[in-house]
């Protein structure tokens, strides 16, 4: 959509371009839900580094609270996803880290080409003022390829399989996570959440 700028027949094209860029920058800043967030630097990370944050968060939470853990995606990955990012309590886990869009309520999870290999799937979803941690027994290969709804954890969502080959994708949202907090499939961490509460959730979810 065309932007309306004050008419000035003497303005140089270079300055006109700068003015339009600044107008769009201001618009983006006004819409940016992250601008006042303590976690705002997270959204600047490249995807692999963002993933490292999620994996290291889970590794440290478990280590600090005495939960058996060995998470290091760089050591366990194979082409397309391999067997996950490591283990918790001797169960293989795949950890997917996502953040809310700058002006949306969605979290996009890229699951790789063979995401069903791990025993459990862990979503680390970071919002401007909280973190949502969702842990659930992984779906079967058949389910990933079926386009069926992801009951009971995401009853309104289906897994996307691009062109029925390649990587799988599952998007969630703040609304879905909030509903799953009530159903105890998701844990919501805020600034004052103590470590042991997260550990209790991990222990109860992975059996």
C-alpha cells in the first residue's frame, strides 16, 4: 500500500527514500511486541543459535535439579533429524525452540524429515513475558504422515508435510499453549518461577 508523505517538490530522491524507510521503521517499532521484553535479544538469534538456547535451557534445568540428562543436538543429529537431541531419564527427546512473531501469537516448529524417531517431543516457546514448555510422547510415523489432528495435545492442529516429502512442521499459538497450561500438558514459566517447579513438570511429563 502506498505511503502518503508530505508533498515537497524540491526533495531529493535519496532523501525521499530515507524518509520512507524511517516511516516503515517507526511502524514496525510501534507494532513490535518484543521491544520492551527482557528476552528481546532472543529474536535476533539465527535459528541454529536459538535452538541451542532451548537445548541448553533444558540441559541446565535438569542438571541443576538432579534429573538424569544428556542433551547435545550437535552430537546426536543425523541427516533430517536423526534420533533427537539427547536423552532425559534414558528417553530420547527432540527439542524444538520457537518464539512469538513480532506482531503475531504463533510459534513455528520446524520438525525435520524424520521427527518420529525420538520418544518425546519438547517445545520451548518463548513469548515476550514468559516461556511455555510443552512435553508430550512423540507421534508415530503414521500419524506424522496422516494429516490427522494432533489429539489430545493440539486437537485443532494438523502436522504440515510439505509436498508429502521433506520436512514436517507444526505451528502452535499462545492460545493453544494457554489452554494446554490448564490441561497440564504445558508449563508456563514467568520471571518469578522457581527452578523446582519446572523440574517437577519435566519429571511428571517424561516417565
